[in-house]
C-alpha cells in the first residue's frame, strides 16, 4: 500500500539522506560500534544534511518544523542498518528540540540555538535517576535557589548523548510537590561539580553513547532555567507525544528493515534442494509479519499526520509506541529464526538488530507504562478520571 503522507520535497530529502548514510555513516559504523560512541563531527554533518532545520532562520536554521523530515532520517537509518549511530542526532532533533524552541527565552535562544543549528553543540536530556525510572514524580535531584543560582545535587543515568553533550536539559526538584515541584535547568559542559561517569556497557546500541551524570553543588544560573520554576513536569509531559512517536517511527522502520533483509536471505539460502522461501511455513510466517508491519505503518503514518497538525494525543502516541515496539521485537525475533545459525552471527545486520531493538520496549516509557496511559485514557473508573497526572508522569529517559 502506497504511503501518502509525504510530498515532493520529502522525497528529495530521502534521497539526500540515503546518499549521506552510504557515504558518511556506513563506512565508519563498525569503528563507532567498537568505540561506543559516534564522533562529534557526525552532528555537524547531520546539521548540514538538515537534521536540525527546525531552528529558526535568525539563529542559523531553516525554521522548518515538519516531523515528516525527522521520520525520514529514522527510517533510512534503520534501512541502512546504522540506526544506533543516528540515535544521538535524532534525540537532539526529535526530543530535545521542542524544549529548546518552545521553553527558551530570546536570550537563551541567542546563546544556544546557533550552535545547535550548526551541530557544534550537542544536547542531552536527563531525567532518569539511579533510583527513579518511569515515574517523574520520584525525581530526587535537587536545585536549591540562592543568590541568582540553583545549587544542583544529584545523579542521572541512562543518558543518551551523555558523553558528547555540551548542554544537558536536566529535570530537578525545586520543591517537595511531586509534580509542581519539578523544574528544568540547562547544565553546561565545564560547570564545576558536573561530572560524567563511564560510558555504559549495553547489550546493544553500541555506537550510541549512554552515560551516568553526577552533580555536586553545581551552580547553575537562574538564567539557565527553561520555563517557569515549578513548571518542569508540564513541560516534560507536553513533549511526550513527539518523543514517543519518534520511537514508534524507528521501531516500525526497524521491523521493515528486518523483513527486507530476511526476504532477500530466504530467496537465496537453500535447504533440501530448494530456496528457504519456497517452503510454505516460511511464506506463511513472512506473510503474517509483512501484514502486521503494513498495518502498523498505517497507524504510525496517521499519528505523524496528527502530530504535524498539532493534534496528536498522549494516548494515541502511547498506542503507537506500544504497538510498534512490541511488533519490532516479534518481527526481529522471527527473522533471526528464519536466518538460522547465521542470524546469530554479528556480521549479519539481523543479529545486531536483535540486540539493538530490545531497548525500544523500555526507553521513552516501558510497554507497561504505555498500557497504563492508554488504559487511563478510557476513563473506566475513579482511577481513570483522577489519575491522568500520574499516568502522564510515567516515562523513561532515552
């Protein structure tokens, strides 16, 4: 079924992304996997490609806020089997950018956006803590206001771009109220007391840096606060639909890539005198999977259209994220099986996808949290009517 959400300029951009990935990313990908991080130059190259075009023209961008371009980058990265390398730039474009555009003052925009537009400034967002995962109300990192600064103490973990980041959008507690006590501050590279821990050793996503961050009496100017004091919770939950849709886009693209690799493989691989694809069991299994992927793509495309139109709801974004990531795991697992022993060998992209895709059901809010949000949106009882804030507070930092 032909997709109808893209226009001519999107097709031109897709062709440019494919060339970029082939020429600039694929050749270095194996080395980046071994290094556990991509070079900072990848961010500047992604900027030249147009990944950060949402930055307004007066700050060096193009002023184009069209999520369809973002989706194309994620889709093509999955097809080229290099999605982990692009996770950092995609996080900057999809997750961090709304905070930088919608919650910043004119002075903050002048300070930060030109470097972001050029890719010379790398951004991370830090919410998850060693003792706090999906529940934002449990954030314990404190920010005590004194003499024009916030004194920040605490720790964050599982932070994408944590090693490379120059700016870290950090969720902090400025009062005891579970929700109205949260604020967002921008912590900058080089601030005394801001330390990065090790680059975490993950089972997959090896080309993407994930770090622990610690803050010991870090003095952050009040001018680095994003939005009003105490409004951090609402800023965070307001941006969740785009974040979760970004993960859904990547998941369905990853599932489709796995299917494409597997279809090519079963056409060529032979057993008992015939191609594996000639066996009815293979055809039937692939028929089921390709149908599920196509149906999921239709829902995700509708969600993209809703987001571009400013109408995507928290619940519908959660549905997209839940279904697409669960589907990706099913598809990748089945495709490993169809590859047989070769599916377990890391020189085959399906094996790397098996390890890389598992996190999708955890970050950005676990599958269980997505079900809770969707369930509460049904208003089934007193918990549904009164529990919206608690449901929306649940998330896991990418």
